[in-house]
């Protein structure tokens, strides 16, 4: 990956400051290279593949997360699990049991080496490869799957650096295969209903959105295969796990459907805790542990909106994905408690404002919130929310994600998340790292669509023409 600094002054902070004083319009961003789109390739915005009647799936990676995906697929109409792969044969056997316990045919098994997954990908009876391995293997598996004529769905983050991101984009554009990141948090119930409210204009213009991954991973560190996750954190600064926070935020902002992220600035705390965890885990204290306890990234969009994303997996804080939205007419907040506030237009103006009342724009009461959620329930939540809860997977959102993936493939529709969502959301890791390692410098967010970010106006889920939910959604607009 090449960096092109467009700073008119030198990188030294002092020089940048004086540059800014002399010429406030000076370009001071670090700009990374955007590779030219190879001839003959076109963008994948709005791309839909031929419908697939029964989607035949192969899974790679059956550790903590993988088997729950296999379990969910036993309950998805029109999906068939054809093959399972992990380096560890016992892990394959565990997922095979899930299939047999569900009364389904056994899947082909691949295990025993770090390359066995290639044989799964090369099969000619698979439509979709579903990747649930560790972060470092995601992008190569994605690229190879598309090259072998398969659609691919990859766990978060699907790519860890800009080279991997551009590889996935170019391969998807060249092969005309879907490359979707399995970002489940965009399907959580509060997020879906709030997105629906936003799309109906309830919040007015959206001004600012916040997201986060704040999750104390203490109980999980010893469980990761070969300690991959802690090692990745040891070796990299920046927000290495941004997608749960930024994904739902980007859908609210219609990113690459009329707006795009243009610039980010990131800052991190000291890495106070990582070395202690590594020493506890391995018996050896690392000379350096790079990833901070707390990392913050601030982003501005082309249409002048802002996002803030946070990451903390080290400290004893309650789980928090933030999910907060400020609009010109309303406000939504998910963590630590869910609430909505709207402009009190309905409240009669009593004349002189009451300066004693500091809470004049209160959250809706629980009854009002419930009524709003019933009125603005997202059509997908209305359709399968209760069933999704009964299947489970982070309260049901994981099932909705898989259900939608298969529904769209079966109906030949654009997927809910395309390769540019993957790119934009994953890019926060390498771009925040660049910012931090360069004195918190502004870094340009590349236009991963290479010119197509304004082609579609507004983020929408796709539905088949005869789908009941489609008409409901259209009617309400
Ligand atoms: N979306 C979510 O809510 C969520 C939750 C948990 C994990 N995840 C993501 O899921 C992925 C997996 O996480 P995990 O917690 O299951 O990790 P894990 O370490 O428990 O499992 C990874 C599995 O991949 C296998 N693997 C590694 N290299 C392989 C190869 N070359 N061929 C075949 N198998 C290989 C390992 O043997 C292991 O079983 C990660 O990307 C993680 O970020 C997402």
C-alpha cells in the first residue's frame, strides 16, 4: 500500500500548524493511493446475480463463531450446507453433528491442513463460501472463492489493510461475484427500526452518528485459535474492529448511496492493559503491545455529517455499541439504554420559555417508545423478527443477517451489503492506524466505488416484486 502525502508542508506537527495558519485552505490530509479500475471492469453498485433456487453453502472456520452459523443455516429456507472445513477435524465433526441432529444430510469434510479450504472452494457444487476464520485469512479466502466462481460472505472484519480491500473490490468487480461482509449488527432490532424511522424522515436531516465496539474480551482471549486475536492487537495500532460500530452508522447516512466518508482523524490512549493480558496468556511479556485500551476515530462526510467510532476490548466496561444518532428533528440512543427524543412540535408553546426546565426535550416515555416502535417496525423485523429471536444468535440479529443473504441470492436481488460497504467499514482499521502513527493527522477516506458513490440515492433493502414486505415499505414512504 502506497501513501501519497498531499501535505503542502512537511509532516511535522509544528509545520502543519503553521501551514494551516498561513493558508487555511491548505490540503493537509494524508491520501492513500486509489488504484485505477482495470479496463473492462465496472462497479458493483446495485449488482444482482442470477437467482439461485437452492443456495449450496460451504463453511470455512468452525471455532467459537462458526458452528452457530451452521446451526442457523439448518433453519434457513432454500439453503443447503454442502461442505465444512476447519484445520481441526474435531471442530468439523462438531458442526457435522449439528447437521445430523437436525436430520439433514452429512456435509463433505475438509480438515488437517491450513490449505484444505482450497479443496472446498474448488468444488463445483457450491454457490456460496461462508468464511468464519481468523482475520488474517479472510481476504485471501474471499479472493480465491470469487476466482473459483463462488459468491462469498466473510466474517468481520473481512479485510485488514488497504491492499486486501482493493483486492476484494477488484476481484468482485472482475468476477461479478458478490462479496459481502457478515456484519450482523446492522440487523439488530433497535437499529433496524431506527433506520426505518430515519428513512421515513422522523429525525430530519441526520447530523451526527456514533458507534462503538466496547466489549471486555477477558473471558474470550484464551479461546481464540492460536491466540490470533491478541497477537493482532499486539502488532497493530488503530481501531482494529470497527465494523459493528460503523456499519449501522453508515446505513443511516446512506454511505455510497448519496454521501461518502471523506476524512478521518484518529487518536488512541496508551496501551495500558494489553501487555498484562499477553503475559497472563502466554507467560511472556511482550516488549511492545501496540493496540491501545481506547481508540477513537472521527469522520466527516461529503454532505457535512460527522461520525465518531470507538474501540475498547480491554477494560471492565459494560458492553456498548453506542449507536447514537442526532438529527435536526430527533435523537436516538441505544446504549446504555434505548431511547428516542423528537422535536416537541406537538407541545403547545406556552409563551415564555421555562429556563428552569433543563429536560424540556426528554426521551419518550416507555409507552410512547413502544407505540413508535410498533408504528415504525422495520418490515424485515415485522416479517421474521419473532422467528429470528426463537432461533437466536445475538438475540436474533444473526439469523436475520443469514436469512436476508439467502433471500437475496434466491431472488436475484442486490445484497443488503455490497463489497463497498465491506471496504468502507473495514478501511477504518488501516486508516485510523495511519492517522495515529502520523500524529493524529487527517487521512482521506478513499472513494472505494471509484466514482459511483452518488449513483444510488438512499440506502434501501431489496425485496422481490411479489414480496409482501416490499409493498408495506413502499406504502409508508
Ligand atoms: N459478528 C459477530 O458478532 C462475531 C462474533 C464472534 C466472532 N466474529 C468473527 O468471526 C471470526 C472467527 O472468530 P472466532 O471467535 O470463531 O475465532 P476462533 O479462533 O474461535 O475460530 C477460528 C477458527 O478458524 C479456524 N481456522 C483458522 N485458519 C484456518 C484455515 N486456514 N483453514 C480452516 N480453518 C481455519 C480455526 O481452526 C478456528 O476453529 C472472526 O473474524 C471474528 O471477528 C464475529
